[in-house]
C-alpha cells in the first residue's frame, strides 16, 4: 500500500497502522515536541500515543497509532499540536445512531469477549464495542497459546451474539447507563448513543512509563508497543534492545522481540539487583543509540519500558464510580460502582489471560441475570506474575513526566515547591495530562512523582478527574449530518414554494421560514418594504400568516377557563365573534397575545404569536392539569391544519368577493365558516394593520392555491418587515419586541384590556404589587426623530440630553414609513410625556427625538372598514388543486428506493384528534388522547379535524430500521416498541407506528414535512 509522509513516498502492508508503516520504513522521528522542539518517535501502539501525532486530510491531529493505512494516504508530521487547514477538502459523511440493549460490553479483549458470550448465552440483547479493527485485544499482539493453539483460534471459535461494533471507541459514560461511542468508518465516523440496562467494562489496561533522564528519545517505547509491532505487524526495525522491566510483562516483550530477531542486550529489573536506567544517548538526529544503566553504557537502538500497568478506569470513573489505590498492583483500580456496571479483566487489575476470561464469563452472566455454569475457561501457558516495582522516577536531568506537554520532573517539583498539594492544581499549573492523550501515559507517573515529592502515598494523592471524551472527537463527528439544511428542523408553510418562486427573502422566526420581504428587480430591502406598505395602505396586499399558533379549545368550561387565562373576559363573547386578548405570567408580565374566536357555545379557536405557539399550549395544559383539573376543557393544536392568508387594504373586499363571497359582509371582529375557493374554510375579520383586513383559513393542502389566487386577483405580497411597519404605525405592540418579560399590560397603555369585572385571572395579584403599580415604570411611547430621514437603531438608549444620565428607556421598534413620509419609533420610557425632548444614543450616533403618542396613523380608526365593493361579485371559478407537503419529493422518494428500503407518501387520509373517552380506534397518544385516521363513517361530535395537520410517510424494507436508528432515540426492538409512540426522528416530533416487520408509518406535522423528507432521503 502506497502512502506519503511529509511528502516522502513510502510503502506499507495491509492491516498496518500508520505508525507500524512508518516503523516498517525505518522512520524513527515522526515529529517534534510541542514546547521544546525535541525529536519524538512512536511511543505506543494505541490511542494513548503522546508523540506520533500527524495531520491526515482534513483531520488536523490524529495519533498515527490508530490511523489505519490505506492506499494513497497522505500524512504530515506535527510539533505536538495541529492546525485546521481551511483549504482541506473534507468529504466525510459523519452520522449518528441510537442503540439499546440489555448488556453493553466495552472491550473486545479476552474478558470482553467472554462477557459478551456469557450474556448472549443467557438470552440477553448484547452489544459489543471495541476500538480495534479486529477482536482479540491484547491477544492480537501476543504469541499466547490457549488450549495449545494460537489464542486467535479461540477468538474465532466464539459464538458472539448481538451487534458487534469494531473500530468503535466508547468515549463517554453518562447517567442511567448512557454510553456514547464513536465508530470509525471509511466514509466518516458515526456517533452512537447507546442505552444499556447493564454495562460490562472490559477496557483493559495501559502500560505505564517511567520518568528517567532522556526518556523522550525516538527509540524509547513502551514494551507492550514494541511487542505489538513485532508480533502483530511483523515490524522489527530495531537491531538491539534494552528492556527496562519493572513488571513481568517486560520479560514477555523481551522473549517476543528475541523471537522476531531483535538482539536483547540487557533486561534491567529493579526488583532483581536494584539496577535502573539512568539515562540515554542519541545520534546527531537525537535518535536513541545507547542506554545508561548505572555506570554501564549499553549500545542499543530500542529501549522497551515496562513500568507496570494502569487499569483503564476512565469510563468507570466517568460513570461516577470511585477508584481506589491497590498497593499490590501499584495502580488505581475500580472501587465502588455508581451505576448498573461491573468491570472485568485487566481494567480491574486481573492481568492474566485465563483469569480475565473467567472474570469476563462471570461478569457477563451476572449482567444478564444468570450464572456462568457450563462456560469453560481454556488452558493457558502463562506464568504467574510478580508484583511490579514501585518505581516512578529515576533522578537526573531532563526526565519527562508528560511527553505530549513537555512536562518534566523539574516542572512538577517547581509546582509542589510553590505549596501546591492537589493533583488537580498541579495538572493546571504544569499542563500535565491536558494533551490529546488526556494523561493516559502520564497520569500515573505524575501521581507517583507527587507521591515522592510530597511524601504521601499515591492513594492519598489521588487522581485527576477522568472526563469525556476518552479519545479526541472531531466536531464533524459530533455534528454528524446535522449541518447545512439539516442543522436544525425547519418549518415551512404550504405557500413556501410559491414564495421562493417570487424571490422572497426569508427570515427565521423560531423554526419557521417566513417571507421577510418580496424584492422586485433592482429593489433594495427598503424600497421593497415601502412599496409593500403603500400597497397595503392604498390598495390590497396579502401576507402568509400560516405560522400563527392556532389552538382548538373545547369543553363546557372552555369560556370559564379562558376568563382565568386572559386578562379580559371571554365568557361574554358571542358565538361568531372574535376578541383580542392578553395573557400574563404569574408575575403579571405580558406572556403572549392574540385573538380568540368563539365558534360555538363550548368551542373556541385561539391564535398565538408565531414563536410562542408551543409555549402557550404548554401553558394552557399546565394550568388545566395542575390547578383546575376539574374544568371540562381540552386543547388541540391545529396550527399545521390551517393555511392562513391575510388580505389587507382598503380594496380587500374585491379579493374576498372572489375567493370567499360568504364572508364579504362580515363585521369587524367577526368570524364565518364558509367556502373558500369552493373548499370549506374559515374567515376572520381581524386587522393588525389598521386597514380593512381578513384572515382567510383553508386546510393546509389548499394553502398554495389560495395564495396564488389572491395574488392573481391583484393583491401585492408583503412580508414580516412590512407587517411590523404597519402595526407600529398603529401603535400595536409585538410580544417579544415591545415586551421582554418585565412589561405589564399597563406599561403598554393597555389598562383597558385588564378586566375589573372578574374575580381573578393569572397575574392579577401581581398587578397589585407596589412595584407594578408605581408611577415611574417604563411606558410605551412614540418617538419622532428631529431628522425625518434618520433611522434610529433599535435598542438605542434614551437620555434627557446627549450623553446625559440616567437612562430613561430604550427604543423597541424603529422604521421608515411610507404613510408618514418619515421615520418613527416606539419606545419604553419612564416619566416622560408627549412633547418631551430626549436623545436616542446608540454607539457614536445620537439622535434628538420628541416624545409623542404611540399611535401615529389613523388614531380614530377611520380606515378600518375600507372601501365598498366596486362592481358585481365575481366568484373564483377555476379548478382548485390540493397539494401535499410532500408533493415536491414524490420523484425523489421513488428514486431513493432499493438497497433494502423504500420511502413513499401515504395517500391522503382524514384524521381527527380525540380527547376524552376511548373511541375504540386509532393511536393512543396520551391520557385521554387519540389520533384516528381513515374513513370512520359519521364523525362523532367533539372530534377535532386535523386532516391537514400531518403528512404520513411510509418507510419499508429490511433496512428500514437501520434508517430510523440514525435519528430516532427510542428502542425499536419488537419486544419493547409498543407499536406506536410519539418520539423524535431527526430532531423532529413525529408519531412512529410499526405496522409490520420492516414497515413503519411516520406521522409528521405538515410544516416539518419538507425538512423530514430531506432528512430521510439523506439518511437513505
């Protein structure tokens, strides 16, 4: 396999890591240290690598020891830290996924394999994850025999159940046995979110180094790494080795190196004669050429260091388990577990292969609620291990405790010399353990050194906090496919494609895409908005208002409930009438506003602001369920069921006469259920502009047809910016712009909407508090800049004189008005009256302004009824076509078929949401809440028509579940998934129904259909 390193063409073998291939090619120096610029070589064979850090493609820094070699790989050396290359092409497709199991086993070594086998044999659902490309763990790097045969034969003979994820590293262990793992795939990583009933940690152990002079030279390597390169990769670029054996694993390394043809010059074992390595020598490039053992110099090009073993307790500690120091092992091992977890094998200090397998069998069986009876442990040719030497440091010059951060023994002595006693403080003072390896090779060394420096036992010194992630994770992996158009669920109206075709510029309002303005050729935003405003004031204009929240409210006590929620009365509202209302929080501050119409004696339709629709629905449910559960009232969101077009302007009747002639004679603040373009709809005579206006509602599927008909009849489309100008000219406040959670109705000059006739409403008591009743609160006022062309910045501070204090208020809205022929502002200010002179200050700009009443246009409401109908009524007589939210995707759905999965839209089905008694059919969504679809004959009273609320998508095929688990967090196993559930798919709220094996229905709200369709197609 061909690859390049720093532009140099080299060759490796299939199965090599980049580190193995570099050693195979005799590359000893792979980079320079981060602070001192010293030459560094490969030090380990796994993710704990502190030295061999490289840039590969768009990845700014990876450990060469975990980069799998592929033909054409290009890598560059680093000086201990990477830099993002903005020009690098990143064509990876990262992804996410959700998995559930009875038993999760982390680690594919002897203990993990045994645990997975035992748990699966007991009938548990098992997931096994391992960071390496092949299962076997340490057995991959050894010449061990099990039952007289190579150990990998035992691995190959195992009957592993469940899902096995190789090249997958568990990087975080969180509450409730929630484990996050990263799977490395050829096209990009996948971030797995795994929920497990029980977890078995079989994460093995890391060999530790020793701090001695010259321990950072290329050629100094952990003994287990040298053994791995010799045994697993067939790489032995060394001629002569010294083994520094503080543990018996050093002797295993010596035997295996010798078998690979490496001459063993010396084995230095402090436990035998007290000998230690006291230094190293190097050639002109700094590469190892000799080892100092006391007074003796030994020629060698490899120094294999076996300082002992540190159980990999990182995930255990992340799970909030408590570690303890084992004096016999001279290492921290798992102590008290905090979750349904158990550790097995080397990660709890059992280093022998045979005892690790036995421990794994026991842990897996226990996790599955069974015993390990009948599971045979293979015979092994290992020798009993002696305790390691308690050696952490050999005194001398320039001995490194942390190779990645260039932290020396002297640095640690300096830290403790300042009085620091906490290992956490020393870590931050020296940066030891903060590198890419997160202290895997240095953590224990630092603790041992502090123990010696402070004269305390390692157990008293303790460890630093083990935090996720266990290995570095790229932002691309964390983001997955949640980028670009899929970065966040987007809501669109039924008219969205028509808006795009007209060149609309959109703004984000919550998750909605709303037309901001509709520029014509050569128009700036200001030009377009002024033109749209003129159309609404002098002719007829139309706005897509489908995004307004709409809540269907039913029940005998609905009126009484609304009286308690709103500040004004609704029990007195006549059937067929509408009323504007404010609702406040318990603190008396404005929460939301909107109009509510009484459709029948026990039936209301509430509208809310676009951004607060979900919040208001929650608010209503909260008060009903917690404070007034005895009231007979229910709430159903119908926001997505209705498409809404506002027709506004003095000539609005000309359009209404054609599209909804039955609503032509509606009085102000009245409602009519009438045909719209021949389709059953609703028309409300409501005005947010001060002009004659109608809010025309049709089922979602007919929204685009209505919009295009209205425009064809002469209405000029306008966007949200024009809507803001029109309402501000009338002094109408917008929740979230004129309010900020500290504004009462009285502050807005709306005392008239606060009823004195009813005994109570939410927020009433707070309106009587001294603070809300004081006279110096900020009030809504109007402002006219002295310069009629000057546009004051929203948020500008109001002061009595330029540069003066105190601040008297701030500008909440500022616009340029076509009707007024000048600029104007709304503001909240205290202790000012009409005629007062103020200065609006923003940055370097200071604009003199005059305080006026907040109603700038038509204060007498003379324009509210518009112009009479001119000419005869001419109804719309063209065919009206219904259009599904998924219509634009039909061809792409068809093209996406195959590869084990098919996606299609289910043809239209009528749907109803039912509250109260069990209807006996449909999907149960919650307590006393059902969704019924299909033909049911006579519809019972009280069922809410939501036929336009949702689109039904059908996902089928043997790979359907593979698509769903990339975005659905619930357990889809047939034994767990109840047939249907309200859940998330791609971060979008859906109802998911399993109709048969490999056949799912997805009920998605109409406004999210476009987003979810894109998400599903991308997932497929």
